[in-house]
């Protein structure tokens, strides 16, 4: 009997400690990383910059990344082949190999052809 009571007390204490160890979710402000060495607000950069946060995919029901790019004024998306194939993006008259696309800071466009597999 004494062993059973001791086991129940130990399990109860372990469950209480595990419950306290869980942390609440923290909301972190989005960070835009640029080639400047000083943190600068995007409105002061002097370049055209568009950031599509992940929440926009849920809010506007974008089914592909191409759809998200089509929502940006001045961006033209051209697909090469059938649905889901390589896409070309041109911005305000610039051709596809003059457009840099970064996903989480990593280049996803071909530097020579300008094609992007999104």
C-alpha cells in the first residue's frame, strides 16, 4: 500500500513539473534582411521591396506562389509549360534575369536564365 501511494505521488509531481515546462507561443515581429549593414526601415531603403508574409496565403487563399506574385502591382508572371512548371517573373519592363527572388533569404531564381521553379 505504501509503495502504491509513493508511486502515485511521484507521478503526480512529475506531471506538474512537465506542465510548467511548456512555454507559450511568442509572436515575433517580421525581419527584412537587406544588404545594408545597418537595420533600416523598408520605406527608407530607396529600393522597391515587396514582402509577402505567410499569413497572406491564408487570408487571400493563394494556391501557389505565382498567385501571390500576381497580386503585386507591376509584376508579370509567365508560366513555361503546364501548370506547376517553371515561371518567369518580370517587373515593370525588366526582363526575367534582372529579377532576384529570395525565399527565406535564399536565391530561388536561375542567375542565367531568370527562370524560377516555384
